[in-house]
């Protein structure tokens, strides 16, 4: 009876959280919090789950200290959450420079707000936004203030990821006034919930480490399994189109390369102009080159030979409603969309409809093409080319030749240079005097070095960025890994199915297996090395850990999967094909998905070591869990192939189950660590360790669903290989929902989309 109560309450909690995320999607955050997350019955359901869990552990007489501590830590976390709900107060205080404030606006239940008195008074001394040098990308927001408490004046400062605490009142930087003379600080008073919750987190981390170190624990027993020691697991692998080519005028490749070595302010980041050229060409053509021309030649072609390039069919259109409705080919010229007989800009009326709310597939494609065409127009007007730096008073500003530049800012001579140098280059290009063009470009680069102050990237960063731009890592590696992984998996499954049907294999099979192992090892090592170089280059260029967007996290997941496959291959030969296959899928998603590979500065709140730990351990967890999914699918395919020949199939399925469990335990532990480190980061950054955001909720659901699989002692169906593999295959849906469903459907503040 107790187990039924525990199981029912567990399922209900998971189901209610999942449903609540869809309620939030369609009814809004406020309604979801009032109807589910903040309701009395939801709290009661969690309480029932906690009580039933404790009672079940007591009834089972669990005596292993690590297991008891682990479950005690979860109860402590829930107790902290309850204390926060009952006693915490959150609000905001608005400050203006020089003014003293003694109250704050507290948020209440049902969205009601009330003025409350602070136990001290605050006076804002200054507020400032710090920018990355030479750009308008914010690096930090800082408020300096004075606390007046009982006649004492205490100086304080808050910024992103820098909290100030006084008399249990925690102050966080929240927002600021447009005139830069005011600042809004978030206020959080939670003297009981935070200590309890943090104690629970600490106990959780200690108990997880203890579990993996304890020789009597389940995971260590799995490592001592006869299947591992005797090498039985080795039986798993032992038993186009073309275009009509016509000439289009371009700069010589060497001259275009010199142009690409200039610096430009692009995406609020100073970078080689080559980066702008690569992104421009990819966005326009779907590739980093066009008909053998480099990205720099394409970009300069539109700058200096705009008429000819506007007639070139270079704009790639995806198959869909836009092409069907307007009868457009796959590749169009810019001029295709400007037709006087059809009223000028043929997309104009549809773009207006899109911005009035028409968001069907046709209008989304229209908006995408319009964005690309406007990019071409901005390039031809010169507004994209912010290549002229000016430093004054320690502050650097980058100008385009079409910007309104006054003599008072840069001086008359320099203003004339900025406005006329491109006309000079254009004249030399038209005359074919490319040696003079090269000399002008050299002088432009020297001018940038002399006037850019400290805003330029370092020489190492420039070399890294040019190397990164030169190699399409994701495209090459997804094709390599996916092809190799699929071939090796099919080869392994066919051989296992044949050996199961025929009763074994000969020396030929063993030799083929060794060749397959060698191929998998070589491809995995090469792929991991290339992916490591790719991530290292992005890290050097951006000056941060490359885990700030969907594109980068897919690369990191692919890296972890490959690493896991290599780490496990000595004992589990099937791990290499699994690693190649899943890394190939992750890289494929990064290649074809609507993810932005551009390197940009991150928001100040995201510049935190805690965030790096949070994302990296979760990505490693997801990589391991994806391999358990491949184990499950492979086992189920083999079961179907072998039918009722259970004596041979059960041994193979048990081997796959062992491999899966050896990845499951660390994956669940890492996911738990990642979720709770993320909670600490959130509390440090904006004053609440759990906000019931869709990503948080689905992360918790994924953790709870996979945690079920480690409780085989209480759930008999998980002790049977087929039942276990069915469960692990189905559980992967929660991981997909956490990453893709939230990012591209539910949305939320954690969404990468």
C-alpha cells in the first residue's frame, strides 16, 4: 500500500508539472502560478510525496549512510522551499541619485503589491553601465549606494552576479532608468529558506560523492559485474545539383583577403571583417562560399560591383509556401524581389502583414528573406561597414562611412578620410589597379591600429577567429560521425542478429569486428580532436566558455558524447558506434537547426562561473543519457530480430542494460548537480533559486523520470532487460522536451530560440 501511495504521488507530481508548463504557454505565467505552482494542493502533493518517501525508506530499513543522506538532502531541499514559500518576501526598491528611500514595493499573492518599510534607508550615490571597449554591448551594470542604519553610513555596491546583503535583506541589480540617474534593486528577505535549501544542496553533493566512492554501493557493484570483468560485453560486437556558371566581377582573392583582414564593429563586437563576410555569405547563399568565390569576394562584390551581384541568383530560398505562392526558383537574385511591373518591392505588402501579426509559415519565410535583403541594402549603403575607430577620453567609437560624423568628434581631416576613402577604393577597383587598392587597404589597417585604442582583439584572438572561419567544423563532423556511426551500428546489429540465429561466428567475424573497432576508434579520436579545436577556438575568440547559445551547447554535447564513447570503449566495444551516432545527430542539429553560430558578447548576468558549471555538467549528463537511449533502441531492435530465442538474446540485452546503467548513474548524479548549481546561480544573480520557468520544470521532470530507473530494487519491471530498455527509450522523450520542446515551443527565460 505504501509503495502505491509513493508511486502515485510521484507520478502525479511529474504529470502536474508537465501540464503546468503547457498551461503557462497558453494562459500565461500568472495563471499557471496561481492555478498550479502556488496552489495549496500542489504544496500538499509535494508534502505527501516527501512523507511517503520517508515512510517507505523507514519501512525498507535502508541502512546505507550514503542513500539515507541522499534522500535526507532532498527532504531538506523541500523543507527549504516550504520555508521560502511561508516566510520569504520579495520586492523592489527604486532609487534616484542623491535621494534617500526607506520603503520598497513587495510582491504579494495574486499579484498584489504593497509598500513595506526597510529596516534601514538607502541612498543611491551613482549608477553606471560598463561596456565592452569600442562597442555598445553592456559588460556590467553597477549601482553604488549608501546604507543609513542607526546613524551609521555603510557604503555598498551591487552589480550583475554581485549581491549585497545587510540584516538578512539581499539586494540585487535589477534594472535602471533611461536617464542613467536611477536604479531599481531587487529585494529578497529569506532568512530561513535559503540556509535550509543550501544545506540540502551541500548534503546532496556530499551524498552523491559518497555513493560513488562506497564499495558497497550499487554503482561499484555494477563495475564489478562478471560481464565487465570477464569481457563478455565484447560479444556485443563479436558474436547535388549544379548552377549554370557565368562570370561575375570580383576582386582578386588576395585583395579580397586584405579587405577581410580589416577590423569591423559587428554584432557589438570588434572582429576581423572576414567574420562579417562569412556570416553575410552564409545568410545569403546558405554556404560560406559561392561558385568557388570566397566569402570576402562575395562581400566585396556587393560593395564594388553591386549592380552585377544584385542580378546574380545568390539568394537561397527554402522549399515552402513562399516559393510555391510566388513561383520562385530555389536561387533568386536580389533584383527578383524588386519588380516595377509588380509595384516595386514585391515582398513589401507581405512584410507589413507579418508585422501586423500574420505569423504563418508563408509570412515567416517572407520575414526571413526580407531580413536578408535588408542586409544587402545596408551593405550597399555602407551602414554595415563600421570600420573607422575613433578614441577620445579613453572611449572608442566605431563609425561607418555613412554615419553623421561631425568635425568636433574626429576632426575635419579624419572626417573627410572616413567619408571618402571607399570612393577612392571604388575608383581604383573600376580602373583595375588592384596594387593601389592593396596599398589603400594597408593604410586603412594602419589607421585602425592607431585609432582603435584598446578595443581591438588580441593577435591570438584574431588568428583563432580566422582559423575558425576557415573550417566548417559542424558540417564536416556531422557528416563524418553520422555516416560512420550509422554504418558501425548497422554492422554491429546485423552481426549480432546473425550470430544469434546461427549460434556463433568464426574467425572471419572476429577479424571484421577488429577492423570495425579500429575504424570506430580512429574516427572517434579524429572527430573529438577536431571538435576540441573548434570549441577551443570559439573560447579564445569570445573570451568565455562556449556554452552561451543553442549552437554551442550542441557542440558541447557532441564533444561529451564522443568522450564518453572513448572512455567506455575498452570495456564496451559498442560504445564507440553509439558515441559517433549520437554526436553526429547533435552536430546535425547544430548544422540544420535555426541556431545562430555567430560569436557575441553574452549578457552580463550570464558571465558567471556558476553558469559554466551548471551548463557543462548538464550537457555531460544529457550526453550520457542519450547513449542510454541508443542502448535501449539497439536492445529492442535485437529483441525483435531474435524473436523468442531468449537464451541468446537475454545475454546480449543484459549486457546492453549493464552498459546503460553504468552511464545512467553518473548521468543522474550530474543532472542533479547541474539543476541545483543552476538554482544557486539564479539565487546569486536575481534573488530566487527557483522560478518555475519551463526549462527549470522540465529539467526537474527529466531528473525525476530518470531517477526512477535507478530504483530497480523497488520496481521489479526495471530488473528485466526488456522492461528496463523500454523505460529508458521512453524516458528520452523528457530530455528532448527539456532541450528542444522548451527552446522552440514553450519558450521562457532559459530558451535558446
